[in-house]
């Protein structure tokens, strides 16, 4: 490593001389802007030079977002900003990414960064819907100092998105972009290929006349507990598979394993992106118009997304008055099926070609014990349409050179229409005349029950208003000291309404309307809600500078939020307490302060330090503190006969979660920024953590939500940038980053030691919060082991497990390494981005499913006919006080095929020990590879085209997982939904948005994408 570092530095020094020489000769047309002089947009749209920023930031330009053609701007940020972690828990046609800066702070509240688009707070979902090519830059404020002006919404850092606007040229310019992507599933589970379809101790006629090694082939089994593929009696022979079709015909196939048989179900997904933009401007006006369309035909058949995005920006200066407007309209439609079909797909034995059952018929499938996924695709659908309108109005009046008044108003309206249906199915078919054991049987004989048809429709509307009124002062106090002061008022008003109708038993098949529902559901059982959240705040921002090298920033905000509203009695007006949030930070630029530093090796240096106190009420739902409006009795308004007690109340005196952060950063540039080094260290203390805790039954309540503890959040980040070669025709850039952070619960009050976010039995594992530990963490039962790490089994060969849950891992990585490189040679550009995460774990329910079906490698790396002897296991032939361990040779549950099957497939055996299903989440991923070529202007000089660029790219083309992860799941798909009904009847816990770490079987495998692009301006 030392030799490599030395070599890179030598290259940088040598090429630096080359670069200087080229400039002297006038051959190098490249110019670079000093880091500190770059002007960035910060909180509340306040612009300032990078020198004056007193916290850690990262700026990502549009070319970084668009080079690999990613239609999702959020995902395009992955691996490009240290301290920024982006996961994709829902890898569907409209997968929603999570955005986290520097780890977790809240236990039960949203830890996602605040998204600000063109000066107005927005949402991550809207950010994902913005076409990346209309984004001018993304400025990531990692710490709270840069976001304290947003008060309770800025507790998790802020990402400021600035969309493009018209150029200063008065000539009308057009840009046309087009991308075509092809995606395929990637990293599907690795399974055993020794045994095929069947079960032990059963026969099927016509079929084998004797058991083969204790097992028999069964053509309708959904498990891989059948005979060996290598058995000469059956191996490679043509066999019937599944149930007969309506004509009594069977699908036939060889009894031999297929390669990538899971992948046979998925298709190649095709995504189209097309955009046309127009911009024009001048010295006092500009206009920008963009229209984009995205069509995604997903890897699951008939799952589709269509999105149209229209963006218009314009501004005009009229004397002392300036007005700017941004209007964004997003129309999106999606249609998708139930992703739990993937859990069914995982049951497919490797000898089955599932494509042979592509006709959507539940009674003609390879097994009688699961639903045909092709039927699910056709008959279980979720169709959603949303229309998002965002209108941002900016106005500023300049009284004189020092004083101005500005106003920003934003109206955000989102209308949604969701429809879901299940066409249902009644099993009644009786097989006959097949000459097999099917004759006289029906699906009901195989424990199938009818599927009830249903239809549900919901209409929702979200209307948000946000407004900032600011009085701005800009004074030169002395020749050396300058002051900028912003004083303002903020108003926020968010409302959401949803109405849902529906029920079961469609009277006319295929007619989806509430009037066709035979048994409507009660309104009280459906989502029919109306909420409103309001806040009002006053704020101030002060910037002082001394001689352009010493800067001080201080902010103050006092805010009232309606989520904290309470009533002393049922007739009094609401009481709302105001809470202050503030920050102070300094920035010092030594290279501008000391003449002796100029012109040497070090060309730029900047040191910052800051302290921030912000709060968050994200863990408190609207009306939760108000017993009058926070609780509506079941059956309202008809049932007044009794008073319903709220058994899960929120303390009416609850306070926000407060985060006190200290941060320091260092930014260095060497050899005219040919080498850059940036580092930041931070420490946050989080007080008044909000969560639920169980209460005594005598109190009459089940849980109470209150301020129950404290936590710390610490870490640091380092970014290294190198430009080893830079000439007129060739440039090579390298960038690497290292980030690490830990979040630890230091105190839980009221006698609480730990809190389950999401816990399961079979496997006995869950995601927890525990006092004195990092969070979220994974706990579960684990094998008992001797002092050599060998598994201890009982006299029956069954492993012994701990009775209590123990810590098995943590969800957040120890650190994240980011890498990127780019080459430019004349018109050619080649770039790549990668990252590596390690130290994190997740729970893979896919492993449980594969164990049940006998497809798990672990269930076939022994001779099944002799039973399963736990590898590297021992028995205690001594006493509990004085153990004596000897090698175990006893097969669990019997030394026969049936014993092996029972051990892996029956609940309470292999499936009961949580340790088995906690998987190392380490992963190294190549995120992007992109190659583009821009035609020389000389070639286009005689045409109306100003520029023309062609490109090819790949997204997620390669990934390497930890050895224990046999492609059970992408660690980034570990859910954060906190849903406790993914495995009905097993889940407990408080749920919430921070229950990361569970990879369910209903989450699709990852995809990789290859595409081509074209961009032309004229």
C-alpha cells in the first residue's frame, strides 16, 4: 500500500510539472476554479462561497448523476458521497430508496435526510421522480450545522437539489436526450443440485417401484427432497412434472438439474428515457422548459411504470424587483403484482422448467402446494396513479445595496388513485383418465382452499404549503469585516386525506368497481383518515467574515409544531410549546491568511468547527398528544354506548428528540488541487429519545410513547482526490472515501433495558434496541458451543441452543469505502464507481425457505439416506459443571432420509435457531461503468447541431458478497418498513421506520442494467 501511495504521488508531481509547462506554452485550455470560490446554495436558498461554509458538504454535479443513465437521481448518488448511505429495500418496478446521512439518531422516527428542491422542502419520492438531466447540482450537507435553519425537519442533515435554469445566452437552445436500458435479475440464490423433486417414503404411480435411497420422486411436490439426480434408476430420464392440463396432458422433462432455473421466470426488463429541454436567457431574464418521459417494463412480466415530467423555470429582473418561478408536474402510473410470488418461486425444484406452466392456470402447475406465479401476475394486481404538482414562487425587492426583502412560497399537491384486485379462484377440478394417482383427486384433496375475490380503491390527496419571508442585510462593517444577516418567518401547513372503499366477493368477474363488491368492508376497517400538521417559526442567520479568510455563521430558530399540541381539558384551546434550535460555526482559510503558504505545495487549506442543537418530532404522529382528536372509537359516530380507552397513548408532555452535535473538518488542496484531502469528525449526543415501552397491566394501557432515553452518534469521514495526469487531451481523476459511524443507546429509562423493533419465532431472531449497544442490532438464539467453537448437541444429535436472545450482529456497517475514477482522452470519457461495505449483518428469510424445500446447499452436502449429523459437533459425556466433549456421530432425528428431511423442513428444528439466518452483509459492488464519446465541434460545424454525444453504460454490473451470503439477498434490500405482518402470526415488536435488517422472501433479487445513451444540443 505504501509503494502504491508513493507511486501515485510521484505521478501527480510529475504530471503537475507537465501541466504547468503546457500552460506556459499556451497549449492547455483547461482552467480550474479555486475550491473556496465555488458558490453553493445552502439552507433557505442562501448562497455563499465554499470558504464560508462551516460544516462538511459534498457537491455532486449533473454530469455525475447522468453518466450511467440512472433514471433514479437518488440511486445515482450511491457511492459518490462519503457518509451518505442509500439502500433500496423495495426493489420493484417503482423501488423507493432510503437516504441516510451519518447513521441513525432516532429510534422510532424517520432518520432520512431532508430533501430540499429549489429552496423548498420536498420528499425523497419526488427527488427520485426528477429526471437526473434536469438537475444542475446536488449539495449534500452531512451535518446538522448546514440544516439547523430548517429546525425540526433538519435534524438528519439536508440534501439541497438545484434544477437547471436558462443560460445567459439570448439564443434559443434545445437539448435532446435518449436512453435505452436492458435489465436482468442478478445474484439469484445458489442452491444444491444433487437432489430433485420429491419426498421421502412416498410413491407415485406410474413411477419408481422402489424407494431410491429412502426417497421417491413425486411429480407434484414443491420440495427438493427427492432422489439423487445421479441415481441411474431415474436420473436423466423423461418424467411427467406437475398436474395435467384441461386436456389431461402432462408437462414432461428430464430428471436433471437446470442452470439458473429461478432466472427462467424473469424476463429482460426494458426501460426508455427520452427528454427534450429548451433554455434561453439574457442579462436580466431566463427561461427553461423540460419534458421527460420514462417507461419501465420490469423484469416481472406486466409490471410497468410510466412517468411524465414537465418542468418550467423562469425569472425576470425588473429594476429593484426580481421574480422567479418553478413549476413541476409529475404524472406517474404503475401496475404491479404481489411480490410474494417470489417466495413461491423459491420453492421450485431445480429439475422444473417453470416456463412450461406459463399459462395462468392454478390447477395446472408443477406443484399442488403453491399458487402458480403466472396466475398471480394476471389476477392479483396493484394499480396506482399519482399526479404531483409543485409550484415555487420567489420574489425579492432590493431597497438599496444593503437591504432586501425576499419571499419563497411553495405549494405541493399530490393526488393519488390506488386500485387493487384479486380475481379469486374456486377449485373444483377432479382429475380423471390420466392413468396415474391423480385420478379421482382434486386440488381440494391437496389442502387447497378457494381464493376469495376482492377489490379495493383508495383516493388520496396531500396538500402542503411552505413559505419563508426574509429580510436580508448585507453590510461592510469595516474595510476588513463584512456582515450578512437574514431575519425571517416560516409557515408550514401540511394536510393529507385518504378515503378507501372495497371488500370481497366480486359479483361479475373482471369488473372492478365498488358496486360489484358483494361484501363491502366496514369503513372503520379501512384506511379512511384525515390529518393536518402545522408549524410556525421565526429564524435568523448571521454570517460574518474577516478579510475573506475567517468566517463565522450562527443560526437561531424558534418553532411551534402542532404535533405537540395538548388540551388541559376537553374544552380548552390547544397548548403548543415553542422550542429553540441553534448553531454556530467558524471557518478559517490559512492559505489566504498567511502569504508564506501561497505558491507552495499546499495551495488551499480550510478548517471548520461547529456546534449545533436541533430537535425532531418525526417520532410523534399528528394528534397523538391530543386525546380528543387522537382517538376515535370503533364504529364512530354510531357507538356512543361506551367510552373507549386509548391503550397505546402518547405522553401529552412529550418533547422533541434533541441532537447536540460537535463537528470539525479539514480541507486541503495540493499542487493546484491535483491532490485534495478532506476529512470531518463529528460527535452527536441525542437526548429525549422517543419510543414505546410496555406498561403494567394494572395501569389499563398496553404501551406508552414517551421520551425514554439517550444515545450517541459518532464518526468520521475522509475523502482523497487525485489527478495524476492533466493535459489538454488527456486527464485522469481518482477519488476514494472512507466513512464510519456508530449509534449507541446510552440510556433507557423506566426500567427498560431493550426494545424489540421487529422480532420473530422460527427463526427466533429480530431487530432490537438495547441499552449500551449499537443500534439497530440483531438478536436471536444461538448454538451452544464448547471452548473450541464446536456446536454442542444432545444425546439425540439435536443441537442445543440458548434459551434467551443474544446479540448476533448489527445492521449498520463498520465502515464504507467509496471508489471512483474517470479518464478523458479528447472526446472519449470512461468512468467507474464502486463501494465496499462491511461489518453489517442481516436476516435472510430466503435461507429458511430454501431449507424447508431442501434446496439449501447445507441440506445436501451429506448422504441424506444416512441422516444428518451436525458438522463439527460434539456431545457432552461429562456433567454440566465438568463437561467432557467427544465428537458427535449421532444423526439428528434418526439416521435415515426421513430424519434429515424432518430436521431441515419441520418448524422447531433447523428453523428455530436464529444464528443460522443472520448473514454477513459485507459487499463490494461496481455501481457504474460508463463510456461516452463526444464528436469534435469541427465535425459538426457545418450542421445545426452544436454537440452530439453517444454513450454506453452499466449499472450494478458486478457484485461480490460475503461467503455466508449464498445470494440469499442483497444486503441493501434488508427492509426498513417495520411491517410486522410479513410472516403472519410470528412477528412482534413496535415496528417503525428503523426496523432495518430483515430481508423478506417477498423482495425481488437485484438487477443489473446495460444501456446506451444519446445527447444532442442544437
